[in-house]
């Protein structure tokens, strides 16, 4: 199944990558690799991830404290957000 990232999710990821790039050499790239791995798992087994809110599902990165929120349709997985796990939940709810 195809995994599609919304413009907002792409912006979340770019911001996180930039922050990790500032923290240490190669960390931003490692974040992206963790995201690629998770996207591959989403494409193969999207319904294996738990429901979150308003019909969205959530999937955690393995190494970094981020969660992807996504919707599953017949043909694709649409990622709508990539949030740090410490972020205020009120901000997250504005995306759904």
C-alpha cells in the first residue's frame, strides 16, 4: 500500500530533522531512516497500529520520541502529522 505524507506532516518532519541536525552530526539522517522504516511497516500492515482519535491511527518511531498519525483507505495510508510525544495534545487535535 502506498504511504502519502500531507504537507503538514512533511513540515513536521523537516522541523524535527533540522532540530536533530543541530544536536549532532548525522542525527537528522538517522531520524529520516527511522521514518522510512516505519513508513515501510505502515505500507505492509497499516491496520496493525492502534486507533488514536477521530478515526486516525498512530505509530511510534522506534528510536526517536515521535508518533505518526495517519488514516487508512483502500489504496493508501495518509500521514497527517508527525508529533513529538511531549507535545501538548491540544495542538495535535487541531490536525484531525
